[in-house]
C-alpha cells in the first residue's frame, strides 16, 4: 500500500487535485476538497463520513481516509512564562520542532521553525550549535500552528518564521505552508501578518519577490525581515559566515527589488546588539547609511546569550545610545523586548544540542 499523504502539507489546490484523482468522475475534487479543508482547519478533524458533502459518496469518504493521514505530532515538552511559551513537537522520525507563542498586547504571535537545526552557522545563535539535521515539511510547519490553535483555542493572529532554521533554505515547504496558513477557508491568517525572517539568503529573497509579483493576492503583502546585524562586511563576516556568499552590497541590491505594495509596508531589518561588536553609535550611523533608499524599520534585539556564548548583551545605556544614533540619522527603528529569555525561548535560543549529539550520522549526511 502506498504511504499515506500528510493532509496538513497540502495547499487547497493540491488537495483538489488529490481528491480529483480519487474520484470516479474527474473534475469533482474542488467541491469535496473544499469541504474537507474547511472542516480540517475549523474543527481540527479529518472525518469525511460526517460531512454532508460526502453523504452521497461514502466510497469517496473511505478512499479519503485511506489516502490521507491527519495526526498532530505529540507535545514533547513545553516551558515558559507569561512573556513567551515554548513548545516542542515530536516528529515522526523522533526529531523535535520548536515553536514559541508570544502574547503581545493585542494579539498572539507564533514563532515557527522551518528546519531542525540550521546550516547558516551564525556565531551568536543557539540553533547553529546543533548543526543542520533536516528540513521540516510543509505539514510539519502547519502542525505547529495547529497545535498552537489547540493551546490558544483559536488560531494565532500573527506568524513569524523566526524559530529554528533558515526559511529560505527550505523554500518550497515554507511557501506551501504560507499558502495553507493564509487560506481564507482555513486558519485564515492574513499574509500581511506572516513574516519570513532570513539570514539574507539572496537567491531566496529574489524568488520570494518574484512570487509576490506573480501572485500579488497570495504573496503581495508577505512581510520580509532580514537579519543584517552589522553595517559592514568585516564585522558581519565575523559573526555571520554567510556574508562571504551573500555580502552586504548584493543584499542591498536584492532588497531594493523587494515589492512594498502598501504605503505602510516596510522591510524589517533585524539587528542583534552584541556588546563591543556591533553596538557603537558610529556603527548605527553606518547602518542608517546602508539602509538609505530602502523603506525599512530596524528591530534592535538586545542579545540573548546562547549557552557558553562568547558574546554579551550590551548595557541599557549602550542600547539606548545606538537607538538614539539611528533615530538621529533618520532611520525608523524600535527596540524589541526580550521575551522568553528565562525559558531559553527567546530569539536565537532555540535548539537542542543533545539532539545533535544523538544524531551524528544525519548531520554528516547534511
Ligand atoms: N534564519 C532566520 C530566522 C531565525 S533567527 C534569520 O536569520 O533571520 C531569528 C532572529 O533572531 C534573527 O534576526 C537573528 O539575528 C536573531 N537572533 C539569533 N540569535 C539570537 C540571540 N542569541 N539573541 C538575540 N537574537 C538572536
């Protein structure tokens, strides 16, 4: 028997095609596919037999149950406090994904992982320490939102791809997941509330920009966040090895082509402040200079030390001085609160090193 298909990994159009293939009369996939999709994301169950749309076709309902699998991965752990709540999911191969629910003042934000581990090797980040284990499938990314929906009893209003992994290194799965999460008949998370955060993966940014141009209703207002973290190549290369492949000037060119449709849309620039490395006021001015010509908002993230980190978080005074220098240079910016750091659930603190030690052969394969 063929392996069952994870239904959470199928955008609605793909589900139409799959169901169409199960039909005796082709061309019928849309009607039944939509009914299944709606029930799946509204009620969290896959039970075609109970849907009126399938009443006249019990044979098809049976085939659907045989063909598709719907199982949310079990919780493998959770920790957190009122500022952030991290949960781990045990995947079918025993690896774990990590996600964080972040209650903001007016809404709940969900930070999802796109990979187990990461290849990018940023020196300050905890996830980098575990190396790369594997990509998550679209279904595994969507599962994180479905489990969050169970925990919160409603879908998160906002999704950020800022958990483990580099989303643009797992492009197709991330794009499918965004299609599914934003589908109005499903979780209906508006695409303008979904942020893809990238290390500055230039080919990925270009592909995403192309998608936004080609499919403006689907992806036109997807938000992009770019982890710049330094104003010059030398400083950046020392903390982010990817700068050798994707240097700042090329990144700037790519960002100039990013479509910003609405007058309120901006590119988010992530900047982790590391004491004595990238936190001087002259570096703030250089950053503002680098960003001139881009409609950007800088998110300053005071560093959350990873375990055994050689870096430290700058003092409040230094953070404030950096912020001030950016503002004076005319650059929009804000300082991001450090939610979740007590639970190792904050930015750059996701990752499980014991997992990487348990899986040495997979790391070599990557
Ligand atoms: N690979 C993606 C998404 C994961 S990191 C990316 O690079 O954007 C998400 C954000 O957390 C990035 O902006 C990164 O610079 C920041 N970050 C990583 N480690 C951190 C740490 N220890 N403290 C604070 N922010 C960190």
